[in-house]
């Protein structure tokens, strides 16, 4: 028994073992063993696991017997419902041959996790812009945060966006509604955020610039520009400075709308701008209806 795969341009310069892990879904130890035995060949030649793939390389897998590790959980992709797919008309802000910009709705994770199967990447796979293509997530926003998300259509642009994020050359603007009166028109929060990896304590510097849009004495509407990209940075910093974001159950308390319905997290990725090959891109994402309702209900100044 043998299986053959032809390498597409998306995987040029990828390592052989990484391609196998992604496309055949097997552990590294089994990959190494079968490469040594000659059960995995490239263009009918034995190659090392570090071999860099070329366009139209032919990978052949012979007599490949894979016994799943019983201790490892293998999850299936989320299958979008009709309701999930019905949102695609309002999902896309930009759609070109290399990437899409979407306005992510509330309550949908970017990728599948242990606590949440429903995710935007699996939903995108079933939409028209990704027919015959694979979505490449290049950054994340929290499940309950709404707004702008970039998803690449090919490996080249996934690498470009990853490099731009690493160099802090992608600039994001968020809108949030917080408890409390912010009495400065603008400023910068510089904090040390602590996290743990096992027993190891990790400290990360977090920098966020803010502008006050409006306040009614009890609530404030802010524009936030994060300079760094720490996990839950905006939510944690706003709480640390005494201005928790409305609807944040993790870093605040549960908030209810009209004493009945749980309020959504009032944090929205509103704007993003970046440049690729001397072309400047600027995108805006409309705020959700729930966000707009709270602005009007609290008599906060409109940000437009």
C-alpha cells in the first residue's frame, strides 16, 4: 500500500517532517522511524526529516502503519452549521487573492480549543473566499472580543503577516466601554503582567496608549492602541488601573443587560493599518449592535 502527495507552492521551503505532521497527522517519533526505514520518500529518494520541500516534489509513503497514541486526544474539525455560514455576508471586510479581513462576531474562538470547538477558522473553510484554499490564522483575538481579524490565504502571506506582527508594524485600535470616569483625555499605561508556565513565573512588559472619547461620570468610552501584544493585555490593564471593561467575566464581574441578558464583552477591534510592498492598507470594522446600544444607553459620545 502506498500514498502519494504532490507539494503545492504553499509548502515550498517547509521541512519534510513539519509537512507530515500537518498533513498526515502523526507524531514526530513515528515520522523519524519511517523516514529511516525508507517508508517515506521524496521523488523516490530517501531524504532527512529536515529536507526542505520544493514545488511539485512527490512525497510517497509506503507501508505506513500508524497506531494512534491512546493517551493523545485527536479532535475533529468543527462542522459549521447553517447559522454559522449565514453570517458570511456580514463577515468579510476585505477579500483579495492573498488574505481576508473579517469582522469577527462575539462568542466565536479563532481556533478550536479544549473548551470551545466552534471556531472561525473551520467556519472560513466552508465559505466562498476559501474554496480550494486553507485559512492561515496569523494572530488571535479573544473569543468574546469582536472586530478585525486577519486571515491569510497562503503560506507566503502568513509569513509576511507573522513578521509584521513580530516587528510591531501592524497597528491596531480597539474601542472599549469601561466602568468609572477616566479623567485624562489621553495617556499611556505601562505595566508588568505576570503569568506562569508550570511553576515558572514570567513577567512581561505591557504598553497601551489610550484616548478618551466620552464619559458620563460612571462609564467611559475609550480608544486603545496596544504597543505590545500580551495575552488579555487590554482586559488586564484596564482592570489594574481601576477601569474594568463591561461584560468581562474573567477580569471583572458578570454584567447583565436590563437585569436579564448577560452583557457581551464591550471590547471591539475597530481599526487596523499596515503596509506590504509599499502598499498601505487601512480597515475599519463596524461595532456590533450590542456595543452601539450600550453607547446610546449610557449617553456616551459617538466615536465616529
